[in-house]
């Protein structure tokens, strides 16, 4: 059997047998990864690649974290699986840790398989708790909450907009607090934040607060590349509380140190606590699939007397929950949240220095933790993008290819470079990656200068 499997692998390359996400199938030709350690990946052809995106902004603990791997191995020896109808020690332990870290005392946790189904269930629970089974949900344009049908409806994503009618899912979207290109035409970041919150207030008023179940937003940037101004989340929390509408924080990407806190909303204080929060990615450091919905005590009390009409076969899978416990303990014991905050500030400072040297950088934002966005432009004065959103200019694709040849993997979307290395990255590794980016941005800028002068 082993020989047959080996022969099958040799005669059927992955590019011919697997459907890969977010790409044209005939163009996929990525290296095969066979191992990893810390912030580095090891390829089948013997190369080592420095991961500057934590893959999909999820490998916060780096690759093959020893404590998490050991926990998975130990749990597998003890109990691989039992359904959610039965108790499981790692499930109970992880729920307790999440409630402790989020300060949602008296709350409860529902475990899912990832971020999209966590977001779908958060909406379901908000509607149930509010007694509005078909209540409207207000979300943002230029947002991402997943790629299942309901999650596509929640998302303001141009890539999937044609596939779903948001209104049929009870979703209405508002413009984002995108200060660099403010859709409200404001002049300052704070004005943009105020206008964005005010639009949420207006939409809730137009629909009628009694018919709105929740507002769902990302407290910090996702792959959309928008980092809201500092006043946005506190303002949004105050507005939803005043309207009597639940606030759902999509923390799938921003949690577990990525933005310098256990959960990004905590940057704004306890008064900015959401009613529901969704998690995935860094929850296990991506060692195993797991998502979660964490609900406040108030929401939990509303749900407890009701029949919970939902279920997932692998809800609270013991192996995944054991990985989650080990991940949270590692973040805490290795002080990785604090480390992310310190290194994130350092990375942001270096990127701002690059902005001073390279006119192709229009804006640098983020840096609350090890996550920053570099927005590239053709002309800094007019803010003309390299390519219309969400297209990626060929020159940026070449930059990514050159970086990979040099042993560093950067992530990009549209005109954005998204820097989100594992929280365990070495300081020298970070410096080397930024030095490479400095050189490659110089080459990119020179190519545009030559194009304009020709």
C-alpha cells in the first residue's frame, strides 16, 4: 500500500489533482513544503524560506512549535475524537482560557472548524439572542468574513460580490473607515472614523433598530488592508450600545498577538468589549483547524434557555482543542503578545523609513503588533494606485517572485504588501527581510521612473 501511494504521488503532481483556493488552477505552481521551524519553511527541493506572512496570517507561533506538537501527540495517544454531545477535557480547558483572556466573564464558547463558520454562527447566535431570527446584519464594504455563501454575503469583497445577493441573507453594507482614501471625502483620520460610525448609525436608523440584530466588523486590518483610525472602534461600540444592537468583532486574523493584544479590541479598553467575538487562525497557531465564537454573559443568558439549532460533527474536536490550549499557554509563557507589540513598533518604524526613501510607498499603517500594511502607488501626490483594486500590478508580482528567489516570502493583495511574520521571528531575520524589501522597492521605483521617462 505504501508503495502504491508513493507511486501515485509521483505520477499525479498536486498541480494536476488539487483545486487550490484563490488562484487560477492552471497558474498554480508553488513549492512543496516538507517541514518548518520558527519563522522558516523547508521545501522539498532543499531550500529554506523566511515566512513574512505567517502563511495566511495564521502561523503566529511559527512552524512546528514544539509545545503544540507535543500536545497534539499526547492528546492523540489519549483520545482523538468524541462529539460535542460528550464532554472533553481539552475543550473545557480551552473555553475557560478564552473566557479568561477575553474578560468575558459568564460567557460561553462555541467551537467551529474555522473562521467562516465561526462568523456564520456568530450571526446565528446574535439573531437568536436578540429574538430577531431574520434581523439585519450591518457589515462593511472592503471586508472579508469568509468564502462560504453566508460569509460571502457578510463580506464586502469585490472578488465574490457577483456570487451572492447580500440582501437575501439579511446583510447591508456600509463604506469603510479607510482614512487614506476616505469614501466620505474627509481630510483627517478622525473625521473619517466619525463619518464611518455615523453611516452605521444612519443605516440602523433607516432599517429600524428593532429589525437589526447585529453589526459585524473587523476591529483591525484583515487582508483588506484597512486599519481603522483609533477612534473608530470605540465610537462604533458606543453607537451600537446606544441603539441596542449587538456588536460582533471578527478577530479571526487580528487576535492572539497579531495586533499587539490578545484580541485587537482590547487596545481600546474594557468599555469597547464586543458582545460576540469570532476566532480562528492563531487560535491553534494553525497547527490544526479550529474556530470559535465567544459570547458575552448577556448573550449567553439569552441563549441558554433556547434549543441551539446548530451543530458541527467536529465541533470542539479534542485534538484541535488540545492544540489550542498549548497555543494559548505558549503565547502567555513566551510573552509573545508583548514581543509582537515591541517588534511591531520596530517594524513600523523601519517601514516608515522606507517610505521616506521610496516614492512608490503611498501609505504605511498598522504596527500595533507584527502586522503592517504598505500601500503602493504610482504617484504619491495624487495617490494613483499601481493598478485598479483588487488587481495586482505585474511589477509587484515580479517583486514577490524576486523575494522568493532570495528566500523570503512576502504576501500581497492588490496594491498592498501585507507584513505579518510569525511572532517568534528573530530580530536579525526581520532586519534581513526588511533590507531585502528596501532593495526590491528601489528596483520597483526605478522601473516606474524609467517607464515615465521613456
